[in-house]
């Protein structure tokens, strides 16, 4: 099994350009055998608060058709982030695009300070799916700051916990420590994707990473920049490969 964390640099007010970047990185990951790829928080728009409503995506959004077609063509699960407008309000969400299935939507449950002025939190969401023997659960950024979230995933027998985040250099250290502790103490492998360049006027720290279910750091990108962290599982051993984009 091969999975990938995409480390992207979002373009502000350019959804079409960000979609092109997603297609390029999904294709690259699939060319290397990946069965799943995760992008950072609100990857399709960049991290935005005030612009969230004007940039919002919707369930069954036609703009995602190229990603759906690509998912089917190369047999890969795509986890792409966006502000998503649902009947419950405007959410920070993630589209789960799987070959042969309708989209699923995960919504961020725990908001960062200030986000509540623009977004509503998702209800407790036990969204899971199975992929090649792994039981997958999802998290978006501040979800990982509340230990209740990963603990619930572990209770549901999650084996692969995937975090889509936007962390700055000031916050990344605590985020990395938290995720490593969840991997070790809850016996879940953890894959994290972060932006590789600025968004919302803040620098991004990069450092997309993967920990095995005993807390071992098995792969990570070297700081910022655009590229892919590929994790390959063979005989219960994970190996990493970094693909940089110039």
C-alpha cells in the first residue's frame, strides 16, 4: 500500500489554479502507485476566513468533476479541503473523493479561535472508510488539539488517522508532538499534510509527516516547499520517499 501527503502552496482567489495543482499532484502520486492522497486544510481555496463564503464549495460541486474523473481513472482516494456550505451552515470541510463511490464530506469539529465568526463546527462525525485493510479516520487542523478527537477515532478501531492542517512555524512543533503522541499512545498510524507556502498572510511550516502506530517518525518533508511525501507499506513496515516539485 502507498499513501501520500501533498504539500501545496495555495493561490489566493484562484480556485482554477489550485485545482490544476491538485490534478498535477494527484497524477504524480498515482504514477508512483499511491492509493490515497491528502491535501492541507482548505487546499482548494487556501486558508481563508473572510472570503470563505464567497469561495465556498457545495455538495456535488461540478468544479470537482476533474478530480472525480481522475480518481476513477487512476484508482486513488483524494482528500481535498475547502470551505463547504451545507444546510447546517458554512463549514471548514474535506471532500472524500473515492473511485466508484459518491463523495463523502468531513467537517471540522473543533474550530480555532476566530474561526467561529465565519464557520460553524461540524457535529461529532464518525466518518470512516476502509482502504486496503486500513480503517481510515479524518481530522482537520484544530481537531488535533483536542485529545477527544483522536481518542474517539481509536475507539472506533481506526488504524490510519489522517490530519489535514495549516500550521505556521510557530505552531508546528506542538502539532508534531501531539500527533506523535497520538500515534504512540493510541496505536494508530498518522499521516499529516501541511501547506508548503504562505496562506492568509502567514507562512506555512511544511513538515508534512508520517508516524507508525508505535510513534516512530517514518517520513517527513524537509521544511516548506511544494511536493509529496509518499509512504509505502510492505510487510507491516513503512518506508518514505520525498518527491519535490520545482
